[in-house]
C-alpha cells in the first residue's frame, strides 16, 4: 500500500524539514507516527501515513466520538453536553460572520449531521459533504439530511455558497490545497470560509508535547498555528477577517491528554491545565487550544 508523504510545504513551498515529535495513536492502533516541521514556516506534518483510500481503518473505533453518539464515560458525557452548547455558538458565529440569517451553507466533513440540522432549523439552506458512509447513513436516519460523499465536492455549483465551514476537518484532508482551491470557486464573491483547527502554538500543546491529544496521529495530517493558517489562506486567495477561540477545547483536549499520559488525578490536572490554556487565550486568542478562522475572498 502506498504511503502519503509530503516533500513540499503546502503553506510556504519550503522543502527543508526537521523532526519535531513522535506521537502515539492512542485512539485506535497504538502505532507511533513522526511529525516533521517545515524549517521555513514551522508548519507541521504527520509522516508516513496511509493514503486517502487506506486511512479508513484508523477511524474505526468506538472512541471516535465526533462520529458517534455513545455517552459512555465521563469525558464523553462532558463532550456531548458541550457539543449541544457549541452547536448554538457555531450557528451564531456563522450568522455573525456572514452577516445573514438564512443563506446557503456548505459544511465539509459534516459527520453525523448535528451542525447542519441546527443550521436548517434556523432557516439556512444546507449542503453537507461527508466521507464516511456510516456517518451519512446516520445523518439521513436521524435528521433526514442527504449529505454527499467527499468526491462530490469537486462537482458542486461554483459561486453558490454564502458560507463554507470546516469544523475540525481540514487537518484530516489529504488533498489539502485542492480543497482550498475548490472552496474559493464554490464561495460567492462576498462569501466566508470558516475553518476550525487545533493550534500547536497553544499552552496545552506546548505543555503536553507528544501526549497532546489534538496531534491525533495519523488522523491529523496537518498541524496549524495562526501564522501558518493566515499564510495558507493568502496563498489560496483568502484574507483572514477574524479569529475566534474555542474555550471548551482547552479543557477537553487537556483532559484527554492527561488520559493519554495515564496520570493520576487526570481529571483534576486536565481541568487545571485546561484552565491555564483558557486564561492564556483570553489574553491572546491566537494561543487557544483550537482556533476558528474566518476568511473572506481577497
Ligand atoms: Zn512551510
């Protein structure tokens, strides 16, 4: 099977890299993966992962909660409460960014459909792209949403969408640059591209290092910090309009990282370190565990 390796930095076109960290896949396989960093811009890339056709086996876990509905365990239970709150917060953020209440939104990597269902309930015209057959079936059964498989992205109507959103999805996409170019064509001239990804420049990333849950190898291929995301957007014809924090991610990611470290008092330590990360992000949004970027076309 062919491995997916990157020799040119998708952010700055640099071709010199150095090793950064070796991380373990705690979710599914327990295999180790190396992350390298671009010497020029600091962008980080997971090495030697499976290609797009074969990566699916690394998503097959009951633990992969963003694609399932299990409420087992405290961390999951907290996650599900937070998700409910976050759905409303995401919707309001989209409405504010787009300065409209009922446009056409394309959500890429829409998963089980909770977010698009929320948007539709509030009057939005919705289109979803989702790679996983199971997640698409779930969205159909639960919400009657007809989400489309990933390859359909490149067949959608151009200049059609007011908003394109990716909530913790871009870091999973093999065809990173091709997707960004597609978003540019699909968005209306005054459309907004909203991308949420983990931030390796956050307090919790630096504190937990190889245990940081949001490295999530090999599922996370690309690891952004705000400087690199801004530059990457500009490379594809976008201008960064605003940046927003995801405060719950500081806590959730810290608790999960403590679990990976097998710490004693992991819940307490996770909340404590999540708190520091959250306070840090109050002072500087660019230090939050996860950051939401709102781009407009340049
Ligand atoms: Zn680079």
